[in-house]
C-alpha cells in the first residue's frame, strides 16, 4: 500500500510539471497534507524527487521514468 501511495505522489508531481509543495500534491490527490509530506524525504533519498528550495519538490528524471 505504501508503494501505491508513493506512485500516486510521483504521478501527481509529474502531472503538476513544476516545483510544488506537499499541500499542492495533497489537494490534487484529495488526501491530507501529512500523508504526502511524510513520504517526500524517502522519495528524495531514493532520487525520485529533488528539492530546489526548502519545502518545495520537483520530480526527477528517474522519478518520471517510474511513472511512465
């Protein structure tokens, strides 16, 4: 189930197509911000998200490959 949520989050970032905050992704998915924010650091650690500035994330090329 955790992997499903990670994939949904990555897809949301891919669809947004620009740097976004956890709140933006949560609104797009219709879930609580906390459910998104707790997954961002692990996704960044795996190289699937990058953080150009504090609290803002963008999907990496590696992340995009996973959601295609």
